[in-house]
């Protein structure tokens, strides 16, 4: 006689739980990997650099600030930008037309060859 086999009630439930666990593991692994790559790209961006610089300034960490910026290059670039902006302005024209007069030396430039005592 064939005796009926006892059914495994946990067999089917175990397979479903295993599949759910694997899917959750893949989702968590994908989120972790995506988060890692996002963080690495964020670290290479300007927002992170600015945040690190602000943090260093607030902590008065001059060495960290000096490592991030080059004051000589910044000042040279700033001067060239100001010169470029000033080359087209009317202020430059007025300064160049008034260059013969100097306010602190009696109205004459220091390169004038006439004796300032013989002014009309």
C-alpha cells in the first residue's frame, strides 16, 4: 500500500521568503552602490568644494583654505578682469583726460617740467 506522504508546508513558503530576501538584497545593494557613486560625483562638484571651504573658514583652518585656493592667481585674475571692464568705460576716458592734473600736488602732475611757482 501506498502511504500518503506528509506535505511540507514550509517548502513553498521557504522558497517565497528566499526570493523576497534576494530581491530585497538586490535593492539594498543597488541603493548602496548608487549612493556611493552619487557621493563620489558630489565630492568632485563645486558645491562640495564650497562646503569644505566654508567649514575650514569657520574653523579658522588657514592651512586648509590655503590648500584649496591660490591667492596670487585670484588677485592676478581679479586685476585683469577689472582692467578689461575698465577699458570700455567712460571712467577710464575721464581719468586719462584729467591725468595732467593731480589733486594732491596743487593741480599739476609730478612729471610736469614747468616750475609750479610760475603759475599764471
